[in-house]
């Protein structure tokens, strides 16, 4: 339900070293909400390595923060053939649980290979947490605060579409099928804070299957 803008009210630095993405309720656009999406397509892409971001997430019914990657060949082969790696998604109505997912041909959308991660104490809107993926030629592993969520092996996923360059996306969506639409309990504005994003390169021949 959001319209993404490049305006400072939706995306800016907060003066304390964080990137700040803000979702606002508005009547001045073609959509009932405005927000922002940042992507490195055409600017930065890579193959294999560790990607992590330290973030404090928003919450509320219909709020959908995400940290993810898409295959850089999406314009040539389309989605889901390009592959998608969701390092973090959260349903705003369930602020103590995030999800990690792989999407590809035959396992996309609601059929994606998904695993949840639930905090033992607290909520993701109360403090910063580190969300990461370690991507090898034969496996992909997801982490929250260095706790492994799941390890996905190439040998168990067909077709494996994670051997190309990918680019990074950070966004704050509002509404949709993931958590439904906001209701009277949803407070605006909603803010997603990103302390940092780090990418560590890895040699292509490196294997993660024994990790």
C-alpha cells in the first residue's frame, strides 16, 4: 500500500550514524502511505560471502520491514529465476519473530523455503539486532545475532539459482499479503533504523557444507 519516495521525510541519516527509513500515513500521493526502498542494483553486486546488517525494526499490524537480495540477472531472466535471498523479513504484528527465506523457480512466493527465528526474550523493535547470511557455492546459512537459523544445502534445492551476482535491498513496506493491512492499532510514523551494512567477500571455491 506504500509509495516509495526519495524524500528526506522517508529516507535520511538520523544524525546519530543510522540510516532512517520512515513510513508515513499520507493523503498527498497515489497511495495511502509513503516509505522508502534502498537497493544497490547497478551500483554494487557480488557473489559469495557474508552480508550482515545491524538494525532496529518497526512494529505494528501491516508493517513489513525487509533486508534481502535479488539476482543481478533479474532483467534478463525475471523473477523467481534470478533467485531471492531474504535475510530478514518481519510481520509487524509479530515483533518477536523474523523470517529467512530462499525463493527460486518452483519454490517462490508462499512456497519459498522459509524458517522463523523467535527471540527468547524481548522484541525486535526494542533494540538493535544483527541479521546475516553466509553464502557459499554449495550452501547458504542464515543468522540472527550469530545464532544460526538454518543451513540450506545446494544438493537439497533444485534448481539452485544462487551462483550469480546478487544486489542488496533494504525497505519498509506497508500492507500487502504478508501481514495484511494496517488497522486502527497501527501507529504512524513507523521507523526502521539501520546502523550498518557490511559485506565480506569469499573465494568462489570455498565450501560451507561442513560448517
